[in-house]
C-alpha cells in the first residue's frame, strides 16, 4: 500500500468512466481479466506510466433485454 493520495477518488474515477490512472491520469494502462464475486466484478489494472496498480470494480445494476417465450 502506498501512502500517496490518488488524484481521483473512486467516485470521481467512476464519473469519468475509468480506463485511466487515478494517480497520474495517464490512459496508458494495462487491464487484466474480469473476475466476478457475488454482485461485483473486478478488473485488475496497471498504469504503464507510474506503475500504480488497482482494481476497477463493476456493480450489477439490473438486467435488460429479457426475452421469454411461455
Ligand atoms: Zn499512473
């Protein structure tokens, strides 16, 4: 764990739709494999510029495009 405060809080990061580094704001990042755990999906990310690592988190918000033929 680094003691450095990120430039962006998780909330601001989500508002900006992610896919950039929350520390240095570089969009030169590498993303790993999505892993689901209960209602949350995590994706490990690494910043190529400053070597920061974090997990993007995705939360289930519902469903759509339901099709059902009785
Ligand atoms: Zn960075």
